[in-house]
C-alpha cells in the first residue's frame, strides 16, 4: 500500500504543479481518479510514451519482468550460503560508506549549491517560521566534515568483510565494491554529463548554469527578482 500511495500522490502532486492548483482540486475520488486524472497526468510528463507503457496497458508485463528479475536475484539469498550473499549486499550497497557518500553530497547540494539561506527562506515560506541556526551549522559544516572524515577513515582502515568467523575472499570483496560503485558513481557521473550538455563557454559558466535553481515565478523571493536571469524559470 505504501508504494501505491507513493506512486499515486507523486502523480497527483505533479499534476497539481503543472496546473498551478492544490492537490485537492485534482484528486477527485472514484473512478475518475484512475481513468481520467491519472492518464492525463502521465500524458503531461516528459517521455510520456515510456510512462504510458510502464503504467498503462503493458504494466502487467513490466511488473512481471521486474518481479522475475527480483525473484531470481533473491534466490541467491535463500540458498545454504545465502546469508553470506545477503551480508555482502547489505554491507556494500545498503549501509556504511555508501550512505556516508550520499549524506555528504546531499548536505553539500542543499547548503552550498542551492544555498542554506535560500533553504531557510523556503522553510519559512512553508511553515511560517525559520529553524534555529544549529541546523544550518550542521548542514554547512558539521555533517559534511563528519561524513567525509568517517568515509576516509573507513577507506583507510578497511579490512575484508567477515561474517560469523568467515573471512570473505578477495573476489567477493571486489564484487562488493562493484555493488557500492554502481550507486556511488551516479553522483559524479551525472555532474559530468550535466556539465558537458549544458551550453556555455567556460567551465565556470557551465557550472553556474547547471546549478541554478529551477523555480516557478511565484517561488522567487523578493531579493531574487533583480537577479532573475540567474535562475531557470518555468513558464
């Protein structure tokens, strides 16, 4: 149920944003929600034919393939040595250094790229008050330093994975690092692709264009309006 709610309300939120209204205006109960509002929202999304295939008439095939792949991969976890495979997946792809890596870049993106002051203004606009200065100190300084420090320390002191007295061989360690890199490389990889595809002259100009917030006109603060060319506005 939680995944269904995630999909449905994500689509409703997208549709409300596109129309410039609140969610309760587009979220009408009954069959109209599934047969009118949902298909219309999918048609407005980028790559509409792809989404229509994924959630449309062929969704059963998509669900079947996804479930089959997940089932086949899960078979490794229920064999006699499945707990060792599960531990390998869990350690390298779901915890530890991977989480530290993402936490570091999340803080950098919010506090330094988007801007801590702008994020504070957004919170004030949503809830009516600004958080205390402690959160901003954590976002800008403490959390990035701590996550980066622990990440480097983990790399320096890394030893082969162990479980119940069993030391994983080197090839298993290599497989684990490949699993970790599959998700970790997405951040620098996307950054490089975005900089290459962004029009502009120097690397600094490309960086400023690529990291400029994409905002609706009503999301601009009063102090931002004289600098409108710096932002990517949606119309």
